């Protein structure tokens, strides 16, 4: 059986179709373009976490995420466009006690921290122009040694930076 040429042609077609379709799919999954307009501000809402008893970690997250968003969106801030509001609905810092998190075993699994929320583009009259739900997952080891008392705080900072970085990719600059 000669399948070599058929497989090469099929692979080429998949690559060509994928290259043609992926840019549109990536843009559809993100926020709409601002059309060159700049954001008038960035805000972080952690009220859903505070309502669940999030306390200190939720407030730390608000500060870290706001700083990370201001850094990521620095080139798009300072205009009269919509406000970018990030509403955080879930924060999960899983127990981490070192080790490999089960990698290499059948079924494996890792120990990850999660941050869930949505980004809203809010117009001048308070109308929601666009929504973008997002979930970020970062290794629970991102805060360094598990026995360091500052580890959990660094994990929140790492989650905020990760979330802001991926959100930046979802909002086209043009």
C-alpha cells in the first residue's frame, strides 16, 4: 500500500485550511477591536469573591491584577474610549506541598491555581459593549517554596500577571 503521497497532500491541505481559518477564529474568540481608540480606564471588580468570604486574598488580587492590567494595556490607555472592567468570579489556590504533582503517572494531573472571570468593555453610558470570559491556570509552585510564608502571596501575583497577559492577547490593538 502506498499512502505516502496521499498523507503528504492531506497534511498540506490541513495546514493550508488551518492557516486560512485560524486568524478569523482567534479574532472571534477575543474582544472586538477598538479601531484605534484608546481605553479611558481599567478597573478590577472582586466583589463576587468578597461576597464569598475571599477577604485578604481577594483584595491582594485586586491590587495585583490592576497593576498587571495597567502594565499590559499601557499603550491602549489614556483615551476617551470604553473602560475595561475585569470582574473576577473565582480564585482557587490549591494546596501545594512540593513534588511533581503526579506527572508521569497514568492519569497524572497537576496542582494548579485558577483565576476565573470576565472582561467587559463598558461604554460611556454604562452599556456593556463586549464580554470575554477567561480562565487562567498557573502551577501551584509559581510562588516558590511551599514552606515559605510569602509563597501564597506570590501565587496570587503570578495568577494576576498570567490573567492580564492572556487578556491583552484577546483585545486587538488596531
